[in-house]
C-alpha cells in the first residue's frame, strides 16, 4: 500500500496569487510521482499558517505591500481581474492535485495523520524558511507540529533574504532538528545548516526545474494571442522595467501583454493587460512570447524553460534568489537594475548550454529527492 505524504508549502493562502507558488507545488507532486510513485502518493496539504489567516485575495487592500495612494488605486482598478484570477487559481488547486479533504491550521494540524492517513511530509519549496515574510518560524513549514517531527524532509526550501538576530539562530537550530534531510534552494545558508544538523543537506533546484517544457505543455493553454508580443510580467511595479519593455517592443513591432497591477497601462496602445490569466494561461503566454521581461523568479524560470529571449530586473527582497538562479543558468549578465545598461542582443542566450546546466542540476536534485523519499518514508 502506498504511503501518503503531505506537501506543505506556501501556495493556496496568500494576499495575491502567484504562478510560481502554484507551479512549484504541482511540479513537486509530479516529480515525486515520477521517481517514487510506486511507494508514495503526494497529497497537497490545504495548510494556512497563522500569519496568512487574515489575507483576502478577493479583497487584498488591507495587506498590500505598497501602501501609497497610486498603488491602491491601481489595485482597485484591477480588482475584477484579481477576482477572476483567484477563481482560476482555486480551480487549478482543486483540479490538478490530490488535496487534503480539510483545511489545516495550528489548531487542528495534528489531526492530519488520522483524518488523511498522511504518514510523512515534504516541506517546500519557496521561501518557507523566510522568517521576515512569516514573522518567525512557522510550525508547518519547519515541521514543528508533533505529527511532523522526525517524519519530514525539506525540499528546495528558501530563507529568502531573512535577517537573523542571535536568538533567531538558536530557534533555527532547534527547528532544523525536525528534518531527516534538508534540500535548500540557495547556497547562502547551506554552510550554516550543514554545520548544525546531522542529516543530509544539499543545494537543490526549484521543483519547477525538475520538469521540462514538454511536461508543462500537457497543461498549458493553446496560443492566446495571434500577434507577436512581448510578455511583461511584473511582481512589483518598476518604472525602469516598464520603459525598457516599451522600448524593446517598439523597436521590434511587438504588442505588449502585461501581467501586473498597473491597470492604467490599459490605456496605452498595442497593449493587453492580462492579470486575470490563470496558471495554464500563464504557461501559454510565456511559451508563445517573442521575449520575456520580468522581475519574477518563476517568470525567469519559465522563460528559460521555453528558451525565450529574456531580461530580468532587480526586485527588492528578491535579489539573492534571482541572482543565484541566473548564476545556475550562466545568465548573470541578463539582470538589470535600472534598465540603462546596454545588454546587447537578447537573442544571444545559448540555450543548449543553459539546458545542459539545468539537466545536470536536475539529475543531482532528483537523486537527492529520491533519497529523501525512500530513506524517510
């Protein structure tokens, strides 16, 4: 009989939906099925951390990162698209996953073993170890509920750009003892973690890189735009990135398809605002774009998956993970800060080399994940 393992990650509950959060969970489940489907069955845990309990993706104003009047106005104008987008994500989580029957929080998480017959857990991926984002060490993400201790592993967990005080390190050391193996998405904390635990620790790639573009094609929508277009995917407004995308599109005669909250851009000619795009639509928009301009980690990943000309912009509190990702790809010089730098020809990416690097990292990461699953469950 297969063992049911719970995937505990930052995905369903949030203030704004995130393609990366949804797709990293889906990719992790698919990868587990591929390498250990004969012994385990991955189940997405419907888990809501305490810090996310008050988030309202259908009405996100109270928890917006940017509090200025202009940002609020843009969010208000985008609200119909935000709500349509949310319902598409909800459908994705119900349609594409084996999912727990109940919602779990700090109050009932220890019931999950009996209620769902889940006997082990994979915590990851994404910035679940970021104590700044979650205002401390979340018990679900650090396998600190009684039913998770010594029966959990971490895969591609990230600390983001966390700022630790001395007391934080002491708490971290205790929480790390809950894991039987720890795969981290970035290098920066590996030396520290490895020196404070007696279990395997390794850098692994984001779950979305464990699959190939062919596997994403199975769920991607058909082409949505007949015209040639540049995909502008902004996780946070950056006027330099917007100006760069507009200049590039104008030079090449491309339309701009934009996924952002910048609703007033709908007034500009030759542009489609597409915040309402669901996960499957996002994959299609990336696949068929002539070029991708983004400040998103997963926007970057999927542009690379589909071998697109690419330019990545800096984003506050995300630079560490984006820079390490581009270093993995060998594309460090494709990141801009202001857009003023001369990047030359965006078509100069040698994707044969890039995908060779990914394939090598994928092999090592899958081996580590297989070890985690077979030795711990």
